[in-house]
């Protein structure tokens, strides 16, 4: 009687081939954040603590300019703003990111010149400054420069504006306060009198 001989090699290799798949599945179902999630989590926590929408936080890279970290803050309702200062000549680049869009009529409003510089990219100037506006899906990234900043520098920096990595978010945004959120109500001070604002009085006599 002839017996059918089944090859053993595929049976031996099957567990080895399945092992990486099982490890990957276990890692994705364990609830632990992946490395790619860490930067987003850091950015979200820090931005929300300042009242800024995380998706509106951007950074730029411009040769010779450095971020003035104290300038970082909210723009409009939940937008983002930051200023970059020239290390040599003291010129400034001011970054604004806010919800909305920009059309030809919006671009020309209040400006001396306005022109398209590519799809969804606008250049305008007036009142001693000029700027580039880059239209995104549901928001606009604007980069304004002093008159001394060249248009080429402004264009490249505006076009290359991007969302920060986790490490960049830590440098850009201050750490979140305890609890992970900014206070929603004004902080009540306990060193002010019940009436008035505690300012010095000027209606008293000499020596009083």
C-alpha cells in the first residue's frame, strides 16, 4: 500500500510566520500608546491647556530667525500665534493660524496689493508689512513679515509651515498645569478690598 507523504516544512514554518502577527495584534489591543501617538498626545495636552486647538498649532523654519517663546498664545477664538525674531537685524516674522478660508476678495481687503502665488497661496502687502497666507482644509496659515524681510524668505517659511513633533511641542508650548487644563473661570484674588480696586487714593490731605 502506498502512503501519501505530507511535507513537514510548511507545518514547521507556520508558527514562526504567525508569531510576528500575534505580537503586533497584542500590542495594538493592549491600550498602550504607540510611538507615533506620543507626539500628538503631548501637543494636545499642552495646546488645550492654553485654550488653543491642537490642530491649529504650527511651526516654521526660517534661516536666521528664532522663536520668541513668550510670544506664543491664542489667536482669535482658539487659533494660534507666535513670533520669530531675527538674530542679526531684529526683524520679525509673525505666525497666525485661525479657522476659515481666504479668497481673492478677502485677500484684497485692507491691503495695497494682493496676488495669487499658487493654488491656495496668497501674497499681500500694505501698511509697512507683507504676508503670505496658505489656505488649508478648514483653516488659514498666515505669516507676516516686516518690510525688511525678503519676500523669498517669507514665501519659503510660509509654504513649509507644519505641525510640530512631540519634541517641538515641548519647546514651543509651556507644560500643562496640574489637572491638564487651564482654569475656565477668572481666579479670585484674596488681597483686594470688598469695594474698589485697591488703587492708591489721591484725595487725602498731606500726611494722610
